[in-house]
C-alpha cells in the first residue's frame, strides 16, 4: 500500500546521494547522519512512490530502471526549487522584476538613456517600463501606485504621500531665437534682456520655475515683459523658436534639439538661476525602485 510522501529537498538530496555513492554507509557519511535513518527514509520514499528504486546487494546498491528515471526527475526538482528560491530572493532584493517609470518629455534625452544603460549593465534582471506624461499626471500616478518612480523638473505642489529626492541641479540659461542679436555670445548678463518680450512659465503649471524667473529678473533690475505663458517646457521653447520672444530655461534642454533655438549661459551667480531635477516615489518603495535610485545617484548625474 502506498504511503503519502512529501518530496522535500532533504529527501531528494538523500536519494541522490545514495544513487551517487551506491552504498548506504558512504551516503550516510556524506549526509552527516547515521545509516539506519537514511535507510528508513529511502524505504518510505519507495513505499510512497509504489516502486523499488534500488537493488540491494552485499556490496552496495544500484538503481533500478524506475530509480534511474526518478534520479533524473529528482535532480530537476531540486534545480527548480533552487531556481524558485533564488528568483524570490532576487526580486525581494531588487535584482529582478518590473519597475514602471514616468517622465516628462524633455527629460528623455539626457537622463533616461543613461539610466536605462546603467540598469542594463548592473541590474540585467530588472525590466523598466516607461510612461511619458505631464508633471501633474506623473505625480498623481506615483501617488496612486500606477507608477513606481517619476522624474520631474518642477517638484512644487507634491502630495505629502510622495517622497521627492533631488538627483541633479541644472543651470538656467537664456533661451533665444537663433537670429537674436545675442544668440552668438559666449555668455551674457540677465540684465541684457530687460527690453525683450518673454514667454513665461504659467504659475499654475510650473510654479517653481515661474517664481525663479520672476525673482531672478527682479534681482537683475527689471520685471520681465510677458508676451505669452506656457504650461510646460515644450511650450516655452516652442515660443522662443518661433522668434517671437525669449525665455529662461534649463540649459540641459540643449540636448533636445529644436531648430531656431539658441541657449546662451548667464553670467549671473544667483541661486535662482538653478533648477532641480527630482525623482519621486511612494514612501514604501520596493527594493527595485531603491536600486534604480541608487543608480541615478551614482551614474546618471554626470
């Protein structure tokens, strides 16, 4: 009569060691146990399977045809168990799994390629899924859990449920039409733009940048004359490229080629002429998200 049998890792290992040693005594020594309990374990295994696995003889044991088949499957079972355990550990440690990352369009040219390249090199088991959207939508999707990680340039007005971590600081430069009188200059003073028409960041959509531009111009001795406003950086540089006005924009936008647009560094040393790029996440971010954030800090800010 068959017994119920639990094919534990230990039992499978015992069977395979006996099969390799072809001797219960030597197998027991390898397993650091006495021979009688090992013999009893193999007998219970045979009763549970309803098949004799070993031919016993005075000089040792040998596998029966059923035992040879079971040896192959036992090794596969052990390998599968080890693979499952290792995979769970890798996922728990952030070495494998899926991470959903949101970003605004103009961050895609510099930071995202570097992040994806670094992740492929250091975390090849991690799959990064990208989603482009507006800053407000990315922040909401991170808060709700629809995204695991988000990249923004303007971290204002974030929910208290979101953790924000700065990973890069960029200078703000003068964005000018390519045929502007100052477009070919190596560097200019912000005050040189006092008589220009500006496209300004909309305070409701880009509050931090809007305040920076206003205060930086105030420190330079003038109030920027607004010709238009835009809700995002794409709209700002599009207005400038049209030739209708100038603006102040993060100089990294030079990586985002736009015909008709020139960037000129500003000589002014004001801290208002710096903008912060942040990664946002939920407080309970898993290990994979934290590993990506570590990569950003170490390799993506160059």
